[in-house]
C-alpha cells in the first residue's frame, strides 16, 4: 500500500485506482475497444497521445486532461533501434506529473511505460508497463503482485553509468 504521507490523488489517479479496485473485485478489466488509427504521417505524435488517452480512458473523465508529447532522444522507438526516438508523454497536474514513454514491444504493438526514478541510480527510467487505466491504478497502489514491471527497465540507456539495475 502507498505511504500515508502520499499526496491525495488527482482526478486521473482516482479514476485509475477505482478501476484497479474494480478489476481486483471482478477479475475483469473494463472493455476499451481497439486503439485509434493513425490517419497521416504528420500526426504521429498526436496519434501516440490519442492512443494513451484511449488506453487510460481519459475521455470518460468528464473534463479535458492535458498531455504534453514530444520526442525522447534517450530511448529508441524500437528495441535495438537507432534512427527513431521514442515518444515522451507527460500528464501535468498542479503538484506533480505522470511521465510515460511510448515505444513498440517485440510484437510491434505501441506500449506505454511509467517513467520514474530507478531504485538504484535515481535516474528516470521506464519502470512499469501500463496498458490500461487499471494498470495505472495498480502502479499507484503499489500492488506489486498485479504488476510485471517494464521489459525496458533493464535496457534503458537512461540509467547512470555503472547502475547495477541495468542488464
């Protein structure tokens, strides 16, 4: 469970925690449907943002949720890739942010990871794969039994040199 000194949850975090608790009680995640389609090459960053909005069900919260999107020049978009940067996404709140990294997994599916400090070196690295609102709730509740970590955690070039967490 989270620390008792933790700040109160904002609207997005509250929705995520409620979704995680509902999934834990019912054993089923809410149906969200297929990801939005990419309509033009000029709109790739907007498309990645739209997919994150869709996966986290942000449009159902009843109010706009801002997301800042840009290239992440530290991580490759594809494992082992060099030419194309991954996408960094930030959901800003008054007192903190939620940071995500968008890359493609081994199956060619767009994947989102929460970016947070490494437990060894303190550098911001992909920590937990988030595929839907319930996953974000599990992460916020520190429900480690419901989480699997990020496959990109050990390979992230953002770790400090010599960090023992980097594989």
